[in-house]
């Protein structure tokens, strides 16, 4: 029983470290550049991330997973920083997945937590995160930090710096070029005088269009009246008995 108490915390640390390493590696499968681009397009941009900021954030998320995987295997600030940071990350991921389930009204599709390597639904990932958080809470009460003054902050800083350099070296970023419209901030200034001029112009234009339509209708009515007169005149009268009567009839039509 003593051996179990002695080695169980280490077994949990190795297991959780493996989870974080697997999560980071899965987001880079099968091709690091292709996989991380897919992660940005499917997971980050729909959340409203800026297309220039998303590449930075995605690389730092994976770097943080690598750093936590390494951090769980070392003793410096294990209880005070590493375990709380790992718990916070899993908690944020779980809240995001829960909100996604509520917004979509279902539990389908791949949440992307393990990339394309291990497809998981949002609910499955939440259960996995809850189990991992439970193990982290167990570790929190089983392990101890080094004695005061023996914790080396440079160890954790170096681990995160190494993880970040590794990610940016493995998946180099391209320069972000956005359309000029997206990069330009449009400022709308309300000007009462300009609004009045615009309203006056629109009113005048509307009046002119209405006046033109009335004129067209008036001309149309006159044309119809003339056509009716011509139609009535083209009917030859019954009293035509001579050539003179026929000439008079044609003169009336052409008037």
C-alpha cells in the first residue's frame, strides 16, 4: 500500500503529461503546416479571432500544451503554477465546448481537441477534460513544491520559451496581408448640414422624377386620343358618292 501511495502520483503525472503531449502532436497531424492551418480555420476564426492573430494564438496554444506536458514531469512550481495552469486550460476548453453544444443544439462533428488523429465529439472531449481535471486535483493534494527558495523560475520560463521556439520553427508563419478595407478603420461623422443638403437633393430628384412621369402620362393620353380620332376617321363614311367626297375624306384623316 505504501508503494502505491509512493508511485501513484508519478503514474498520474506521466499519464497527464502524455495527454498534453498527445493533444499537441495530434494538432500537428498529418502535416504540421496543414494541420495547424486547419485548426485555425475550423476552431479559431469561427470564434471571431483576427486572421492575423489566429496564427500566433494557435502556435502558443500548442506550445503551452507541450510546456505543460514537460512541466508536469519536473518539480519546480509544480503545485503553485503548473497544476493550476493545466486545470485552467482544460476548464476553458470545457466551457468553450459546452457553449458550442448549446449554440449548435447538438453534439456532432470533431471538436478538434486531438486534431484529425483522434476525432472526438464535443461531449466526449468534455468528459475527457473532466477526468483530467479530477486527476489534477488529486495531484494537487499529493505533491509538494520544492522548499521555499529552491524553486527555479528560469526552469519554467526556459520550458515555455523552448516550446514556443519549437512551434514557430516547425510551422513558420507567413506575412499576414489583409485587404485595405479590412485594415482601414472607417469613421462616420454626423454632419447636420450635410444631411440637410442630401435630403434636399433627394427630394428634388424625387420631384423631378415624379414630374417626368406625369408628363409621360399626359403625352400618352394625348397620343391615345389622336389614335382614337384617327381610328374613327379611317372608317369611310357611307355618303361617299364622288371623287370629291373621297378627297375630302383623306384630307380629314391627314389633318
